[in-house]
C-alpha cells in the first residue's frame, strides 16, 4: 500500500514539474493564477489535470481548443512515479526518502529543461545548492567534508573542462549542476554519478550518430545525462562504491 501511495504521489508531482518547466521557460510566476492550456490559455479544471488519465481520456488534446498536448506531460508524470517508486524500494518510508524525492524532482526539472531548451538554469541550480547542502548535512547526515569535497569534484571537473576548451565543450550550467550533484551525493558517490553520466552519454551519443540523428560535432544536452546518472546513483551508488572497495581488499 505504501508503494502505491508513493507512486501516486510521483504522478501528481510529475504533473506539477511539467507546469514548473513551462512556467520557467515562459517566465511566468508560480504564484500567478491556475494552470492553463499553453495554446488557448484557457484555465484548466481539476478533471483536466488528472495525471496520465486526463491525457488518455482527452486523446492527447486540449479539451477546449483541441490542440495536441505534448507527450512530455504523461512521460514526465510516469517517469517521476517510477523514480519515486524506486526510491521507496531503496529507502522505505523514511526521512531519507523525502529528501531524495525532493532531489529527484529538482533533477527532473533540469533533465526536461535541458533536453528541450539546451539550457541549465541558474534559477534552479543555485537554490538547489543551498537546499542540497542543508538537507544532505542535516537529514541524510552526510559528513560536511564529504559534501564539500563532492561539490569541489563535481563543479571543479566541469570548470576545468570549461577553461581548457574555452567554453566549447560544456557550459557554465554544467559547472553549477556538477556542484549540485556533489552536494546531493557527497564523496565518493559523486565519482559514481560522473562515471555513469559519461557512460550513458557515450552510449546514447554513439547511437544517435549511428542512427543519423546527430553528427560528431552536434550539441548534446549533457545535463540530461548528469541528472539521470545522479538519480540512478541515489539507488545504486552505495552498492557500486562497496563493490569497488571489495575489489581493492
């Protein structure tokens, strides 16, 4: 029963995250009015906003103007539900679960925004640094030195690339996201997340090139891989670290 409630919560949060992404891009205040159709601007009622179900019943179209609604909306809702379910499976109903759900929500916003607009917003990453440091230190009880070292490695890794390439390899948003990752994960889990991100990026990038969707010099929204890798590290990071340590003994 607990798992079902967590998944339902994930669907609801996913619906909210879609609205956050839209309002961030449109530069609309979160305190301004109700949810509305991005096409006709008609206010949406409760029955228009039921995660996944409303999309299916309406055939993927706005009830009022009949314009198509992006697949992004149900996909983000379902993905958030799956992530929340995985976190519940790993941590149970604990304070740690709540923290990691907050972290996952932040990372999903970054993932979707970077995937759509090739941009990692400072309005998301800078507050996320503060929130992550406090929650990781106070609730997750990760050692402060570990957190600062994680932020230094995560941010410094991309800062070094930025200076070497003069900003052609990665952008400033990646540097700040790297610091956020470090403050969410601490050391050594930040190493695991970076490894997974580059592994995912390589597989997907090569697949897109082979499939003709991208060229070698095409821009890639790397924040998507960093965000996904961080969420995955929440679930398997400690296991990877312990397995690697066992190989050294």
